[in-house]
C-alpha cells in the first residue's frame, strides 16, 4: 500500500519535472512584455560578464534592447559590441557604476536615470559577488572587506536597483518582468560562504515578497536559485553538475511568467532536490570542496602576484 502510494507520488513528481523542465513551451517574452510597437528594453546589472552577459545576449536575440549596468567600462563596451554583432537590430546603452563604492541613493538614481525615456519592460537584477571561502570567524582583514563589499553589492545595491527600476515597470501599466538572481545557497546554505549565502537568502525572500506585491501590476517576478555555473565566480569547467551560463539562462527564462522561483536546469533541480532530502550534501560534505576552492584561489592569486 505504502509502496504503491510512493510510486504514484514519485511518478507524478517526475512527470511534473519533465513538463516544467523539458516539455512546457516557454513564453514568447517579447510578445508578453512589448507595449504597442515600441521595441522594449531589458535592464541587466552585472551584464558585462558571466550570467548577466548570457542574459544580455539571449534577450537581445529575443528582440529586446539592452541597458547594460556593471562596474568595468571596457568590459561593458566589449559586451555591447558583441550584442551588436550577434543581434544587429538591438540597441544598447551602457552604464558603468561600482556598486561596492556607491551608496543606496546614488545607485537608485543611476538606474532611475537609465530608465528615463526608455520603455523598460524587464529587469535582470543579477550583479553579485562572493568572498574567498573561509569560515566566518576566520576572515582576515582583506576577506572581511570582501564580506562587507558582498553585503553592499548583494543586499544594498540589489535593493536600490529594485527601488530605482520597479516604479518604471509599474508606470508602464502593462505586463513586465523582474528576475532576481539569488542562488541555491539561499535554500541550503553554503559552508565557508556564510555571508554570501545569507545575502542570497535575502535576494530570494525579497523576490518572493515583491512578487506578491506586484501581482496586481501584472509584473512577473522570478527568483533564480541555481547551483554552480561556469563563470569567473566558479572557475570550473561545465559538466553534468556545473551548467554553462547560456544553458542556465535559457532554463531560467523558461520559468519566467510561470513560477516565482526556479533552480534553472534539470540537473540543478535534481541536485537541489538531493540536498533537500539529504542536507549533509550541501552541509558538512561540501566543506572539502570549499577547502579545495580556497586553496586553488590562493594559488591563482600567488601566481598573479609573482607575475606583477
Ligand atoms: N556562478 C555561479 O555558480 C552562481 C551560482 C548561483 C548564483 N550566482 C549569482 O549570479 C550572479 C552573477 O554571477 P556570475 O557567476 O555571473 O559572476 P561573474 O562572472 O563574476 O560576473 C559578475 C558580474 O557582476 C558585476 N559586478 C561585480 N561586482 C560589481 C560591483 N561592485 N559593481 C558593479 N558590478 C559588479 C561584474 O562586473 P565587472 O566584472 O565588469 O566588474 C560582472 O558583470 C551573482 O549574483 C551570483 O551570486 C552565480
């Protein structure tokens, strides 16, 4: 009896997962968010690299103009060029700002200004950073500064961007979207990255809450909680467990307009499920990986210092 019930529940869960991750058609986001015949804009933070850059290239391909917001001007310019080459009809606008060195009001005003005279239909709130993996009580001086910057970029700037852009989405009086890039560490924690995991839990909960608030304005709000993705932040080659940025972004966009949270790829969904069923997978058992990541990062930094 119990075995039959488990089989039925398991079968239903597997069918649902297959539907969401493979079979369900994604929304045509341009059709969903475009107001009239004007080509809409997506504003993306952290757009010059990694996941943000993959969002920028993909959304330009899907018919959006792109406001690229990030820290490094030369990387932003290179990214705008790349978009122009891949999607010649897409317009771009670049905004360079260091979220770690600007206060809430300056960040809010900068993104607010970038939205003026543009039909911003979609926000990808993605810029983020982490610290070198270390136990919280063992952070040295430079790692402590990294932790402070992480709270500033992942919490303060993240909120200032929402405060600056959301009024423009609401004022359009038309369907729009917000993707808040959190992380699976928001759900399971991440030893040696306590400040990062805490900041990502903040991203996830704020996303959930404003999703409820903005329902009456027809704004789709999605929290993206992926596991490892191959970028500068996670310097490991993509494999069955580690996604490429374009694959993660495509999987995330499949959920926009349907769910309020997604882990993205099917592999990440299954890994997250495994960590929910057996918490030590994301707890004690991940400590050895974090120690290895720390050792590799320190070796890279030492090699770089030797070259200079
Ligand atoms: N990679 C993963 O495995 C993973 C997993 C889960 C969640 N995430 C989240 O995904 C988001 C993007 O991470 P990523 O892996 O794509 O990292 P990434 O490759 O290092 O890219 C980070 C982006 O954020 C920008 N940025 C960093 N610090 C900034 C600052 N102080 N001011 C303004 N912009 C700043 C960077 O700009 P410049 O480099 O041009 O300065 C870059 O465009 C983050 O929120 C991260 O927490 C990543």
